[in-house]
């Protein structure tokens, strides 16, 4: 067992439970004789480079619990990929603090950051245990059955569609909702969990995994409106045409240093799709909402399973690092087979998780490419947990 | 005490507690010997004209309670102002059903509908008790201290800003959130309830009650960014320039039959304001979210006070109608003076509530016109109730 200080940080887009992972790791480290000081870097590797740290042992148990139950990244976050010269500066900083354990909570870009730091540390002969702790509302990390952050964001999306479908029943028309998920449709797909009755929305679901075609989209909406007199549509921000070109990129230009297009924080895609339905389908009442950052940061709508697992992946990362059987890796969630939902945790090589994204498997998507399957619902339901109970007059459902 | 059947319907934009008012009225009517059948019209006056009714006595007590706790309008809604010939057709329909009690749940446009029906009924010598039951998330009904629906929508907005401010702390930049409220800023103002610490957002709040100027807005944002390195802004969809022209109307054309511009269901205003900050203030990370319909229909985020009062205004309307001291009116909520929050209910003439909107009083808005005052916070806090607890590392707040 290597002894030394530890540094932990958060990176990428916040989630509702990323602080559970942070606190899980901190509480696990506090119990380990191998770990001395517990530093938190502000805003990910930016804090390491700027020398901006906090001493997490100085925070009270009560504060730690309050932070665990608070959405977003309590240490601040960053979107930055370290260069070789960043890494040299990082090792100098870590050396000064005698840090021998490094934990980084984030998605696949963050896993890539850990992978780079781990490779550069070996090259620089700086002894450092490097662990990635998974987090992403997109649910797109390879090697994982699902990722912390997804269940709670999926719950928000499912609740939002429960409400939006009720709204659309009251004042009918076409309603288009744009949901986060750059490459993977898992979060958009979670909208289907809102359905309880045969004619409940969302009636159509469009995912990045299938090419999006404006004519087919228009036809699909017209058919639903002809049948029900209304239509609620879930659309991923990441939908692309058959050339793989983002539909949204026709309007949006900004990119981050990982080369990702900025899709959220703009209503352009939804407004464009609404305009298409107005003009091509000749339907007058068409509205679009873009759920935006509420999906990842809204407080109080948390999946209990997600919160528990998020805490656990943090704790597992520290336990495995201290054990020392491997000196680097990413914690992955695996689902046990069997009727009852249960998971185990594994440590997998960083390069298996870094950078690349996992997509919705084909058996989760219907043939027409405009809905999910029962297999997806069975997969997602235990991650989200119970939703608010919705009441209808029996005589209204018959109509 | 007049005896006869009763008809109830819902109109205008849904809210999270409009069904509480419906069920409050139905349960109160079910106990009254004056009332025979209890009809619900589907989609407001449209259902009366179409002959589309349900028999609310046929629904079980359990269904009634489930519906009460479900957002949106369980009977369906409509935005339609009755013409004199509509009224004639309405009285024929009501006569066929022997309806002598008419209740309509909605905002100021719905109050106008009740007022028109009441006046036309007198002219047609059709004996009908006409009562308006207040509902609007905009909180803009005259004669009322506040309106059912506001507290819950305000809670959603306050929660959303809690989360969004945490998100903005994690990944800094300028974040602009567009909030519902066509003429009155009460809902946008509720964003201020999210603040707990001195540098918590929203840092700027723009209301329809004050002229909006793009240059002043840009300067305000630049100042906050210079001080905090970030800025969260709450903007009402109803902001207008010094000529009274809606800023959003530069992008949006659709109107309803009451002559209202359709503002929600589009991200155009937020995207435009974000673009202004990017170009005029030279800030690169600027995002805009438009909260949209989630504010009025998201399930599970309800103010307990709001739910209770929403049920009560429905019950009061029926009790007062059956009592017969007045044959028409609108139920209004009045706040008792004193340290402890408490309300009473009054019946006021329909014309006092119809059509016109109530605005934020001047003492609720700061001098610069870009924030609310302590008086507003004291006014709004009891209507919203407790918010999710937010935890921060003490060392992060000091930064």
C-alpha cells in the first residue's frame, strides 16, 4: 500500500449526483491509513495548474452530506484536455503537495484526461495512482451498464414529459422537446418512461443513433396528429442526417477544446423543427421547448438508485486505488443478471473508457427509428425509480 | 337557495394545481343539496358548444384525489372568447342539461369569458349563477393578493435557479433564463428566492414592468462578470422596450383569439439576448434556456400552500354560489395582516377581475429596474414554501 496525499477534482458537465461521488471518495479516503491530506482542486485540472485547492478534511461531516445532496460540481468544473506541458506543470504541483493518488470525476473526455495524465506520469516517472470516477447524464461510457448521473437526469426528463403530455392533452397541438445527449440517445429515450396509458406521449422519439430526415419526421407527426389530434415529440439535440452531419450544426458554431459542438443553451434546433411542422404539415399550434441545463442541475428530482450508486463508485475508486492491485483505471458499473436489479463494480483500463462513446444498442430502438422498445424500458426503469403518480378522469381517457 | 345542475370547466394555460380547484369545487358541490348533477365540460366553453361533457359524480373518490394531485387541466382547456352567438348556443346546451350553476377556472381572460356569459345570460333571461375560480401562474389577477398556480410555478422557477446558479458556478459564463409572464413579472421575480449566499444568482432580473434596454442590459451583465467572473440572468418573456413594444415580438408572430402574442414554446428571445452579450460584451461562453411549459406542468414540484389554497378557492366558489347572496363573482384571495401568513377569501364582481392584469407594485422592484426588493421576497416566500437545501464547501464560498 502506497502512502501519500490525495487530490480529487470534477470535470465536464455537472450532474445531479456528481457530488455524491466526490463525497463517497472523500469519506472512503478519510478512513484509509494510506491517505494523508485530501485536496480538492477547483475547476478540475485548471485548479491544479493555478494552484487553487481546498483541504477537504477541513469540511465538517454535515457539510459533506449537504454537498452530497446538492446538484452540480461543488469543486467547480472545467472542459480542458491537458497538453504534455500541462502535464509537466501538473506533476510539479502534485509533487509539491506530495500527492500520490489522483481521482477525476467525469465522462469520457475526463477519462481521456486521466488516461493522458497516467501515461505522462509513467513517462515522467512520477509515481501516481490515477483513477477515473464515472459521471455522465448522457449514459455513453463504454464498459458500463449505465453511468451515475443518468438515472436522475432521466427521471427529470420522464417527469417533464409526464407534465408536458398532460399540458398537450389540455391544449392540443404539436409539442417538440429537445433533450441533451450529444452522441447517445439514452436520455432522450428516457422520455418514454412517462407513458402510462396507450395514448400518452411522447408519441415519437428521435435519437442520434438513427439518421434524421425532415420529410420522414413531418410524415410521422402528421400521422400521430391524424390519429390523436395532438403529438408530443422527444428529439435528441444530437440528431444527425444520413451524412452524419448534426442537424443543429446548421445553426450553431461554438466548440470546446475537445472538439465538441456546443448544443445546449440554445433553442435553435427546436425552433427550426417547429417551423418545419408549421409550414410542411400545415399545423398552426406548434411549440418547442429545449430542456437545457435543468436536466443536469435541477435540485430535488433525484433517482435514489442513482444517488446510491454515484456515492459507491467514488468509494470503490478510493478502495481499489489504496489496495494497489492496479495503479490506474476507471470504475465501471455492471448489472447482475437476474430478475431483481443489482450491480457490481469493476475497475477497467482507462483507455477502454476514454474518449469513445457508447451508443444505444439496436434492440433498444424500434425498426422505424422513431421510438424505443420494451427492452429499453426494462433497462431504464430501475435506474430511474418511481415517478409521480398521474391521475386522469376515466371518462377523459376514453375520449 | 336555487337548485339545479352544475357545470364546471377549465380554461387558459394549465397550472400545477388547477385540478385542486376543480376537485375542491366538485367535492363541495357533492355535499350540497342544491346541486344535482355535476357536469365537466371538455376543453372549456368548446366542450359546451360541442356537447362534450363528463359526469363528475361517476368518478371515484380515489380518482378525484389522484386528479387533484396531477398538474395541467384534467378536463382539457381552451383559449376562446365567446361571441354573442356562442353564448346563445351555450344557454341552449345548459338549458338542455338543466344547468343553473356555472364555474369556470382560469385567469383574467377566463374571467372575461364568465363576465360575458353572465351578462348575456341576464340579457337572455337564463337564470344562471356564474362564478370564476382564479388560476394563473402569472399571478396577475386584480383584487387578489396572489393567485392559485403561482406558488407552485414560482417554486419550480426558484428550484431551477438554485440548480442553474450551481451549474454556472461550476462552468462559469453568462447564463440567461427566460421565464413565463406576459405582462407581470411575478414569476420571473421568484427566481430571486433561489439566493442564499451573497454571490448567488440570479444576479440580474428583468421584468415587464420596466422598459428593457439592450445597452443597459449589456452594461449590467458586464459589471457582474467583472465582479464575479460569471452572471446568471432572469428575464421575463414579456420584457418590452420604452415604447411598450415586446422585445420578443421582433421574432414571434402568432396570436390567440384574446389578442395575446404567443411567447412560450420558442427559444428566440433567449437566443437573441445571448447573441447580444456575445457580440457587444465580447463574452464567449453565453447560454440561454427558455423554461417553457415545464414551469406550469412539471409534476411533483408543488407548493403545499398553493395546493391547499387552490382547493379552497374551488370550494369557496361553490359554497358562495349555493348560498345565493350573490349570483355571480370571482373568488379572490386576500392576505391577512400580521406576522403569520394567513388568507381569507372574498367574492368580487367579475368585471373587477376580467381582462385587465395586475402588475408588480413599484416597491417590489429596485430603482435600477434590474432586481427585486426585500419586500417582494417577504411577499413571495410564504407562497412558495421551503426549497431544496443546498450545500457548499465553506472554502468554495470564500473564493
